[in-house]
């Protein structure tokens, strides 16, 4: 047998060996160039549900067809069932100072596990940064529903079966269903700050101001004939002690609520989509007169996928990088940990969970590269997340300029 070295010659053999090594390297990077699922994630955090400027307004001011009714999503009239973020102008309300009414998160935020009231004395989405705040842990998550979706679903229940003035139903604590009686609540006070958020209750020496310790998504007071409130923050329980007064503009032992009504005849006409006695805001009997923001916390993870690339990258030639985020974000792309100059602050487009940012990348060096991306959600209070890496092999340019 003729030795390979003699058959091909030293230079040819060396060239063949280098080519095989190069091909092996390329195939190695082709195998790992598939996008990887991102492991890094942050939490959606706190968002604003609605804002009220002081005491509850008169029922006539929020009647069907009024501008204020639309701003609050039409509680108490037939438009409630069809109101949305567009008809209530909630789409443009997301941050502190955006004005009165329901906010985008009222319709869109899911997976809520906490709620809070704050006075808006800070622009921070952290409730504890405000001078006055109350934070409540819910007994269960809202799951795949927003607060608005829950209220609409329960409104449909009350429009189908009359359960008014019935003290045998809804006796358990719940977020997803109506709640009444001794266990009538959806959440309990977890922490508080400041002294302004108080409600008045009867004491042995007259009325005293106390902190509301309970929250109900849709609560029914069983004392006397029934009363009902939505998104209510109150003291005591929903079994005894409130009489026939857990409604109106000064519902007893209530600091703040979204809607309320008498509930003594038929739920078909005394539900949130049909009638109203209690308007959004601070009870008129409370001493506090300032702004109140209702906030909610969601533990839904924000994720960013590993970047993808439009084709084989060559040194000096442009390719397109893309990254997908499950919430609207500003995206930055990096190669080997260094920011790509023209790939910073790229705003995503599309709809959740497929919000995509793209960027043209012209590699300046050949060889193995690691591409990553970061996403900073545009919603206040959400943390920046970093993707896992896309490993690519940048080829040498095969044609001259």
C-alpha cells in the first residue's frame, strides 16, 4: 500500500486536514444554532386598575350615557357588559397621573394575587413608596380572568338566577365567585402605611376610625335585607353589623368601592349591569378626601426567547436578528456580551405573547459568536429580562468588496 503522505504530498495533506477541521467546526455550530428557551424571567408586578379623585360622586353623574359612566366602564347600566378598554379610553391610562377612571389593566391584567390602595403620592409602582397604602393578599388568583372579566361573568350569573335576599348561598371566601356572610371576603389586609385610609365604625364611645381589613371582588352583606358591592374595601364581616346600610354613597364600614346596590328584591335588576346606588370612590363619611388608586399584582412571568437569525452570517454582510417577548418591550441585542451599536432600543411590534423586535446585524469578525438580547417592558414596574444565547459561526466573506 502506498503511504497517504507520498500519494498526496505534505502540502495537500495539510490542506485536506485543515478543511476537515473547518467543516467539523461549522457543523458543530450549525447544531447549536437553534434558539433555546429563555430561562430568565421577571414578574409582571404592580399595575393600576383605576383611579378615583376623592369622594363618591352622585349617582346621577355616572348615569348611563354620561362621560363619567364611560370613563369608569359603565357600572350600573346595560353598557357594562360591552364596555372595554377602548370605549372607556382605558388604553391610554397606565401610569400615575393619567387621570380618573378605569385603566388598561382593569381589562387586561390576569393572574392577580394581590390588590392595593395607594394615594398616588409617588410615581413608583411599588405601593409601599406611597405615603398611604393598603396591601391585601387574595384567597386565590384571578387565573386567566381580569377583574373586569370576573365582574362581567358574575353579572351574567345574577342575570340568570335570582339570588337576592338569600342567606344560604355564596358563604365561602372567594375571588372568582360571589362571597357573603362571616367568610365573605376575597382578600385580607397584609400590610399598610400611613394613617389616612380609614373607615368609620360604631364603637362603645361612638364612631371610631379603623383600617379596612377585608376586600371583596363581589361581596353580599347578609345583615337585614341584602346589599351588594364590587371591589370593596371594608371592616368587619358580611354577616352582622352593617344593617341595611352597606350601599349608597356612604356604605357602612367601607372605605372605598367601585359599585354597589340594594339587593333585596331581584338580582336580575339589582346587579352591576342593571342598577346602581354606590358610585366609585371614597365613602362620603370617611375623612380622607384625596386621590385613590386601586392597584393589582400579577405573578405572570415575562419572558424573552433566544434571538433568531435570518440566514448564515458572513463577516461584513448584513443579516436580521429577531427576538420575541410576551409583553410590549424595548429590546437590545448583544454579541459576546457587547451591545451591537445599531441594535439598541428596538421597540417590539405585534400582540402578546408574540411581540417581536428586529435588528440588522453586520458582523465585524468571523468565527464563533454568542448573540443575546434584553427586554425592558414598557409597563412601569416590570424588570428587564435577558434571553439565553444563540450560538452562531460567522463565515469569512467569500467575495471581495
